[in-house]
C-alpha cells in the first residue's frame, strides 16, 4: 500500500467563521482584524482578495484598497472552538494528525485506507464531515508526502480537492511558480526569479552554478524539494514549544499603570490558550517593544509549572515592572506574554492548591467561548 498524506487547510478560516455566524456578512468583503491605525489584517474573505487585500497587511492599506470592506474584530475563542471540532473530524479517520495551526493539519491515512477506502475517498469524507459539523469548507491536497500535499491543497482553493499520484510529481509540480514552494519566502523567491528561474521544473533542473549563489550548501536540498522529494513523517505528538499573546497598541503607551493593565489582559489570553490545550508552563516571559522598535525580552522559570492566570499575570507584571524601573519614561508600542517549557497539565504537583482557581478559570473559559473575551474579566485587566 503506497503512502498517502492529506494536507487539510480551512478556507479563509476566521473570515469564513464570521460569515457563517453572521449571515448578513455572506458574500460581502470581510476583513478580520483591529481597525485602529496600527491594526493588521488577521484574515481576509475571498470576496475582498480580488482587491489585493491579504493577511498581515496593514489595516490602513487594506481599507484603502477596499473602502467598502466590513471590518470584524477577531474572536479567538470562537475560532479555537471550531478548530477543536475540525480536529475531531480528522481523528475520526486517523490518529496520525499533525496540527500546524488552528485551521491546518497533515493527516497520514496510509493505514486507514484498508478500512475506509482509498485516500481520495477519505479526503472527501473529511471535507464532508467538516461541512456537516461546522458549515465551513476546507481544501485538501492528497499526495505521497507532506510537501506535495501542502502544495496541492492550495491549487484548488476554495473548497478544493487536488490529488497528486506518485507517478505524477514532475508533471504536476514542474509548471508551477517557484513561489509555490513552501518555505521559500518572498525575498528569496524574488531573487530566484531574478536569476531566471520561474518554475519548479526550472528549479529542479538548474545546475549548481546557478543555485549555489542563491542557496549555498542547501542547493541540493532545494533541488530535491522542487522535485517533490520529502520523507518527513507526520508527527502527531509534535510538542508545542511556546504559547503567547501580544498586542500592538494604536498609540504608544508610557504610563506604567496602563501598561500593567494591558499586560494582565494579555496574560489572561495566553492562559486561556494554555488551558485549551491542557498544558502548563514552566517558564513565563514578557516581550517588550519600544516606539523605536527596539525589542526586549525578560523571563523567569517557575516551579511547579502552572496554568494559573493569577500566577502567570503576577510574574509577568513583576518582570515588566522591573524593566520599566530601568527604562523610565519609555514609550511602548507592543507588549506580549510568552509561555515556554510547556508540559501536560497532569504533571501538576500533587499538593498544589488549584481547586478554587480552577473553578474561576473554568468559568472564564466558558464565558469567553460563548460571549467573547471582554464579557467576563478580572478587575486588574480593566482600565
């Protein structure tokens, strides 16, 4: 039985979720993101993309390109809720699921084919199940490996199903733009095109004399990637290295009290994401960016590892306070809380008193999932 890998990618996930939950947005150009002066586009619906609007674009630019776009603030708790349903659909067909983000995953269905039919039938089943459970669409690439499956999933969007058989790798990949190669990057892609290499077929057959100035000792590896070679396994137990929450302010902030309030809010958001994954953190850090874009980090290990919003907020607040004491009057444009040294929540110390805090945070999680992150808040997160 030949190896079969699916890459499943939800279509304009955040924007599609908003259009599904609010039928008045259906068919309209929707941008998910904060509409302030420094806001960026978190997601763009397919209706707004013909105007040139893309994710990570400054909101001002997006609204200049499409003045009639409807801006919707992101609801991360809602997207996480839908994501859990989607990943549940993945696990119905295989335990070998490697999540890449809330809306994207690799599935190794090689061993599932004997029970559920071929890989294409399984892909159709996954797409149908996602639509049934969430009302949303996903695009799927079916291929012998992760690299080609990821490229394929993007070829038929939205609601696509693209199959690349083992014997068709060169026929499918060769005509594609080099920009389709995952990980190439925008700047490197431009340099490759400037060297006269515009397709994956040209990249696959390019001599070392052409590739070495572009990729150095990675030239052979890049050539193999262009040929669709990839033996990486789907890793269902791939551990998350960190979780974070950060915010870029609409205006620079230099008032310590306001900064501490903003940090407390971000600590709660980071903790909610931590608890949603049933993890605890053994190291708590803060990310600080001044108005001149200079960026600083401070961190501290904690024992035992914790998922408590109160504890994480207190440690993060102390780290920020010490930094501010040494940088009086500094104006900040961004703050973030970064949680690392993650481990399963079951490893909490036996004698840690978490019952009361656990009930409070469970109530917070439930309220946020239903009404949004501003519906129920700790007092220290309110200005």
